[in-house]
C-alpha cells in the first residue's frame, strides 16, 4: 500500500522491503540476521526463494544467522554452529544431512566406542545418543549398532547439550 506508513507494515512486509532495498544496491554479499524469524510459513518460503535467486549468480553470497534450521537446510551450502560466542562446528550442509548420523547405544556399546569417533554424546532414558561424522563408516566399524540419519536440530542439541570426549 503506497499510502501506508512503514510503522504499520507487518513483519513480513518490513523484511521484504529491507531485502528489496539491500538488493537494489546490487551487492555481492548480504549479511542477514534472523531474516525469516517471525514470518508466517508462506512469507518465509517466499523470502527464501528471493534469497535462493540471489545466490544463483556465482559471485553472490549470503551470510545468514538463523535459529530456524529448516531455513538453513533449504538455502545453505555450509552450516556453522556457534554457541555462547564459540565456534562449535562448520560443515557442508550435504555432509551434515547425508553423512553425519546418530548412533543409539546401550551403555556397553558406548563403552566399546573409539573416542575418536564420538563428536558429542548425550544420555537419554535407556540409551546414549552419539553424534558421528560418518554414519556409513560407523555402521561398518560397529556392526549391529542402530544408526540413524539425523536432523540439523538434533545435531545442534547434541553439540550444545551433549558431552564431548
């Protein structure tokens, strides 16, 4: 609405305007902090489509800070976990989705693991969840163990709330 004052815009409209203003300068790099938080799912998807169009050109990049991991899974090439100002991990999104995995272990299985294979672990009710960098390798090395592909959310929880060896 051309006559509508900016202070009356919705969060989604304000964000669209901000991104449009940033893109109007033909930048090579966009730095966005929580660009999609507070948006409804349709507006979030529209915003991510705009950002995906931007990075289709090889000389364009986006540094996106977000707690909405599904957005990261849709748009990111690399994901970096930062907690309390400390870098916890950086990996390609494809590695995180297709290689990293969680082993579901009983106590005896956990004790038999090579500490070098454990990125983080967390004790659950009747099992110990162990984050490993290569699920297929863990499956070969520890036959009979339960290994699940995992979400970025679960990885983040294990890295932040879990223990390190």
